[in-house]
C-alpha cells in the first residue's frame, strides 16, 4: 500500500511488514484540454499520442499530474465513443480531479471580499488548494475509487453548445458598430457578471419571501454567493447596508483582479476587439472558428491559474498569450498548443531530467 509518506510492504501469510519512506513531492500540474485527450485517444494524431505517453510516464514517476474536470466529461459525452474516452481520461488523470468550477469561482469571491473588507489591495495570488485537493501531490496508490455517474445527454449538450455559438456570432454585427475601447468592454463584462449575481440572489429572496420553499433546493447554485458574502459582515449591520457593501465589491479592482473574473472578462473583451478589427467577417467560418468559445474559456478561466502548464487549441492559446491577458506573465502558467509542441516536449523533458536519485529509488520501491 502506498501512503502519503511511505510504502507499506508486508507478507500475506504472516504479520511481517516494513515501511519504506518516500520523499516529499510537489508534482507539476498540467491541464489538458478536450482536443488533446480526443487526439490522443483516437490515436490518429501521433503528435498527441507521443505527448500523452510522455505525460503518463511522468505521472507514473510521480513528477507530474494531469487532473480531470467536469468539463472533460461533459465534452467527452458528446462523442460517439464518449464512455471509452471518459475511461481514457480517468486513467490518464490517475484518479485526480479539479474542484468544480463553481467551487473555485466562489472561493475566489469569498477570499477577495474578505481581503477587501480588511483594506487589502487588489493583488490576488491563487492558492492551489482553491482548485485542487492537497492529496494531488501524494504518491499515487495502486488503485483509485471511481464513482460512476450519468454524464448527461450528449445530444442535448451538443445542441446547447451550438446554440451558444450561434448566439455569439449573431451579435458580431453589433460589435462591429461599437466605438468602445478595450478597457470599456472589460468593465462592461465585469458589470454583466456582477448583475448575474445580484439578479439571481434577488430572485431567490423574492421566491423565499413569497413562500416558495422549493427555492431553497431548486434555485441556481450561484444565487447563494451574495448570501455567503453577507456572513463576512457584522450581524448587527442593517440588511440593506449589507447588500450595498456586497454590491460595492463588484465594482472594485479587487473583484476585477480575481483570477476567473480577470481571464473571463478580458478574453470576452479581446474577442470583441478582434471582431471590430475585421476578424470573423464570414459568418459560416466564424461559427466554426468560435465554436465552443465559452466552454473552452470557462475551464481556462477556472483552472489555468492553478496549473504549471495548460494545453489548448491554437486560437485560444493566441488569445491567452496576448499582452492584454498575458496568462503566463500574470499567473506563471506555460501555454502550449500545436504552435509550440516542441516547447511542450522540452518542458516535459526538463521535468524528467530533474528527477533525483532518491526519487528514482523511491519509484522503484513503490512500484516495483
């Protein structure tokens, strides 16, 4: 049995056992997007297959981990062999997974709100336990528990994705007429996100006030964000003043600098900027080019700040490398795509080369 600090080895016929100590590890975390997993799973693209094999080897050496997220499963179920793809993703991730996107987003808001109340500045340094359990850095045991659950209707998910893409492309003509500058578009995106929180909470309160008890169980989960924020305020503070303080936070640089809000708002504003400057002029090509934009952005905004590296498609990688977002400069995460696969290989090779003799001996002891 492999435990966090040692390997327990023993005899199946007697009471003999011995503990072999294991060195403390800090695995590199890499987020692999859905196209990467799909390319490696199909086996038709040797570029992905080779990288996947290297990643699996480094994961077996306990030097790297590639946790999965709900986004992986939701995307995979849309494929004809979705169940097989999900199993492949689970084996590659070795049982490790990210917290849900909502948990990550809510944790950032609560931590940012508390810091703002205490007079802290807008700088926000992501802490990995906001998105990943500490156990992700433990040495992997031989087995992991897999709780199977329904991944939803693939056709329904595919249709929702197509609908969001069509709705996005439909507003491109309006964007081309806009005279707003990039920072104004960022502010508009942040205001839109804040409005969702305020409106959902107001709707929840109205339902409960009208006697709709089911609201406590059926209201959207993000409708409770403001309710949780109120817990950080004095109990004797007037309710309306509490709500005013919560609303004020959504207008501050502290809110704008939260990792999810920063990436999401700036990526949307950058897409609008690109459209205004002539990108995606052909609607049919635009539909194909930005297909699934919000889905891809969602997992990048939630998880990239907590990773050492992230693999994504070329258009999104180009956007994340734009100085107006500067994903690597701001969060220290390497951005890889088909445009720089050699750099991805080099990064992985450097991780393997860093393995010490002590670590190598521990690998042999734990996984003979």
